[in-house]
């Protein structure tokens, strides 16, 4: 499998859907050899059957993970991803996503699994890991706290107290907030929230208004100098 095809595979898993142009852009930013869009399309389309064995499909001008097509969420995902920047990991980490079972193991995931192991299932690490993996799946695809907590009932692992259930719920929420999701183009909810805060000016910061000079480009977008455009209209 050509490396450009591996990128298509990995990015479709990370984002759920990805356009050919984005695959080429990210590949070219991380590799010395460069691909044109036209040649990349030909190479990726030539390995269509290989990708499909890995549950990756070509759909319109997009490369799409099978679950998106099965759940009929393609159009919704396109809308949700609009105007959001892309999380782009380093090459070594990115290509790990070609593994169907790869998931970034965060501190929050380890905290949840450890608590379930020691406090809920009395040391049964196998059951704890299965519950934790399934909960991480809920965080990836349409998070619901009720459904996530339902994994304990499914495994017949009851809570010993209300406080214990509340503790698990808090750990699940922390995991969800630090899980990379498709709707955010691979960013975690907490990362996206931090980006939004940085992009908004603080109310405590003074508002600075720059005076437009006569020879400056006119702010109306005409491309003309201010004195020859809107100056006399003010």
C-alpha cells in the first residue's frame, strides 16, 4: 500500500470523512516527496478494494469510514465539521490510525479503567477493560452518559453506592471531554473549547481601534487607497 493511501486510511478513521485535497495537503506537509491532487486520486482509487477491506470507502469526493455510511451520518458530519480546524498529529502517531483497533490511550481513560478495576469489579481487569473500551466507544460516537453507564448493567457489574456511581459518571465525563471525535475534526471537546476561548477577545482587554490612513488600503475591500475610495463618503 502506497504511503498516500495509508494517509487516506488513517485520516478517514480519525475524521470519519476526509476530502482528497485534505489528504494531499497533510501528506505533503509531512513528507519530502510531494503528490499532486490528480495523481493522489489515481493512486487512492487504484487501491479502492484494499481500502474497502479496511472498511474505508470512496464516496463522492470524499474518503469515508464505513460506520459513517452505515449510520447515514455523512451529510450531518460534513455540516458539523465545517469552519473547524483540523487536529493533525505527527506522522508516526497519525499512521497508527491505520490500525482498526487503535485508540489514543489518555490519562482519563487510564483513570476510569483503574477505578472500575479496583472499586467496581473487585480486581477483574478483563471485565474492567471491556467496560472501559465500550464506554470509550460511546465517547467516540454520539456520547450519552446514560448509555455509557448502561455498560455496567450489561456486564452485571453493579455499583456499591450512589457515591460510587457519581464518581464513575464524573470519570466518564472527563474521558468524553478528552476523547478525539469526528465532529471536531479530531480535536477533543476540551481542546475545541480552549480554541474558542482564545479566539474571543477578553472583555477586560481594551478595545483598540486603528485609525485608517489616507494612503492605507480601503477597508471596504475594493483594493483602492482609502483617499481615492471611501474617504469622502464618510
